[in-house]
C-alpha cells in the first residue's frame, strides 16, 4: 500500500469470479495503510523492489514477507516519511548467480554512437 504495508496471500484464497461481479477484496484499505499500490504474483524465490515518490528503493526477499489472509491490512515492508508515499512495487527475478552469492560481472559503460 502507499504507506509501506504489504503481504503475501495464496492465490487459492481468491475465489474465481465471472465478468459481471463486483470484484474481490485483496487488502483492507484504511488511513493507516493507505491505498493499494499494486499486486504481483511471485514465489518465495523472487525478490520485490519497493519504490517511493522521494526516490527511496527497498529490495527484499519475498520469503521475508508475512503470508496472511486475503482480507487483512498487511505488515510494514518499508517505513515512509510523513510526506512520502510508495508509488510502485516490482518483482525481481533472482539470477542463479545472485542466489549463490556470486558477484555479478562488472559491465562496461555504454559508448556514444557516432552520428550517421
């Protein structure tokens, strides 16, 4: 949510609905946790990246996020300042090398292309 709250919920907790329904509550929205920013499908092997409107980035393992029920508020994933809001959440696919703790090979800075 925009105040830094999040949770993991099993897909099996979301009932199948047809096109004409009103939808399903995925998270309790309140003044405490703010509006829902996003929802992503992931496994415990993934990592998530939280991005605020002030440029703060937090990267954490999905396995560290509490798995709770569908109709709950969640737990604090990122502490945000009074005037700061979470604006995006993204799934990070962890490479095999990252999972083993190996250093990634350094990349060369891109070279400017000559004008044609």
